[in-house]
C-alpha cells in the first residue's frame, strides 16, 4: 500500500510518500521520499509538492491507498491547510485516513517505553502535553492515560514526577533540566515519523473518513476566547 503522510502543524512541515505491505504482520514501512515544506507557505506549496512527490516517483494519485496526517495540536492555519488537502484527496479517492496527534508521534518517536509525557511548546508561556503508556509491542501502541491538554509551563514542571519526559523543543528541554527534571530531547518530527505511526493505526483499523476528519487544536481560537469573554 502506498501511504501519503503530511505534517503542517508547526513552523516547518513536510510531506512523505511511504510504502508498506498490507499482509505483513510487522510495522515496517519503507520511506519512498520526504519533501520539506517551508513554514508560512503551506497553502501555496502543499498541493504542488504532493503532485511533484507522487509523479516524480512514477505514481499517480490513484495509487495512494491511505493517508496519515497530523490533526493537532499546532498552528491553526497550518493544520487547516494540511487537513483540507487530505480531506479533498481522501474523498475523491475514497481512501481511509489515520489522524495522528503530534504529541503521540513524539511519544512513539522517542523510543522510550513505559509512562511517557510528550511536551510541545505552545507559545504564550504554555505547553501542549500528552500522557501515554508506550507498550513494547509490535507495532508500538501508545495508550493515552489522560486527555491531551494545554498548560502554563510552570504547571507542567510541577506535574512531571514519575514520568519519562520527551520533547523536540530545546527551550522546553532546557527549562525542565534547569528544574532538575530528566528529559529526552528528540530530533524534530517529520512526516516520516507521522507515516510510521499512521501505518500502525491503519493496520489496526484505527482510521476515519474524509467526513469524520477533524482538527484537534486543544487551544481555543482567539475568536472563541473573545466570544466567551463577551457572554
């Protein structure tokens, strides 16, 4: 099966074409090619990059068997661009989608097992936080212990006792280490990491349709905050 994976959740993004064997009991998936996406230009370049990625590797869009996409948390605009592209393609091709949390991707990509707390910088002195139990199964299956949440950075630092903390954000790692907390700093996440987790979800039947795909912003938009303040 050919899998198209997209990450437009952060300042930079990427799109990946990957290939996996549907009947294979392992979670192995082969990366065909990874293309970077320039932050701030997702809406202008995503569709053309997808087209180039597919055609340059000798495929047509009809060869795509499934999609994996980061559904949140992250940039409101970036997430909307990625999700809109996947929704359109998946609806046209009638193919399943693995909606992947960036926090969940971080937990799995860290290769840390047990109780894992994945943390991402949310700006405004806040962090996105997800608590998981990562099991040593094949494929790896993280189990969410609590719902993902948005917290002030100081509150996060008070919650980490007993957890393996993982983050791709150097500033968060430095702040945690300064507070005496052991942190696993992981390399920046790409659409290849999204593809690996997405493939595991697809093989487990954990997919949604184009109609069911929704963003998981965690943080409310400024418009929602302003509306509530006026009530």
